[in-house]
C-alpha cells in the first residue's frame, strides 16, 4: 500500500482558496465524517468552539488517488517564502517523514491567497 500524504497550506481566506483550488485541480471539498450531514454538526458533537468552526478546510481527490490538501487559517498573510512540507495522515509513516524532512533541503514555494 502506498503512503497517504497531505499537503498543508496556510492562508487567510481559506474558504475561497479551497474552493478555487478544488475547481482548478478537479478535487472536491471534503465531506463530513460518516453519520454527519454537515461539518457544523460534527464539530459541535466534538465540542469544538463555534468561533473555531471556520479555521480549516480540506479538499480531496474524488477518485481517492491524490493527496488531501488541508487549508488552515493564519492571522495575517505571509510575505516570505513558505516551506513546502509533506505530512502523512498515517501514524506509522509520520516518524519516517520527519526524519526525511530533517535530512534533506526543503523546496520552497511562494503562496499568495
């Protein structure tokens, strides 16, 4: 089985950026977990404070082949290069990825929301 990867992007306008990126690469906004029709219902059931409900979003490949892309809200836009870091959604591979990230030079990309 291949390793499942997630790309994390810091941004200030996450809903707009997630929708734009999903459309551009033929992804979709991630559905709520099974048993929940809306993300708000899931977040409320998990005890997440309402003021944090719109602090993140994720898009996924509808075919389940590509990496999950996770958008997290940051308080203000960045004006410097952002390190592009791969993270794993599987606990068994996180340690190996951490070692590899420390051992190699990271590529950098400029992001602009």
